[in-house]
C-alpha cells in the first residue's frame, strides 16, 4: 500500500521536502513512528493530520492512495 504525505510550514523545512511517499503505513501511529525515526526533530512540533482534506483523529486507518497532510498550527492575522 502506498500513501502520499504532504508537509507544511516548519515540518517541510525540517524534513527538507514538501512531499514524502511511504509504503506499508496503515495508521497515524505508524506514520508518526516512521516520521520521528527518520526526522527526530519533528517530535517537538504539534501538527494536525488531514486525510484527503479532512481532519482526522489518531484512530484513522489509511487506505491505498490516501493523501495525508501534516499541518502545524498557523499564526497570523
């Protein structure tokens, strides 16, 4: 199974990429484990997970072709 991960804000800066692709990741827990292994500096940042442009909770299970966006809190006015 293949999923696409879109990174925004500081997350994309730290990962040096706006887009990642992973296989055999089925849940947010697995995704965070993989990301934090690969990019340990991401652990210190909070972010919301969106699947196919919908905010989801930690229990979300991914399907083939899902587009996952990781979005940190934005500030501004």
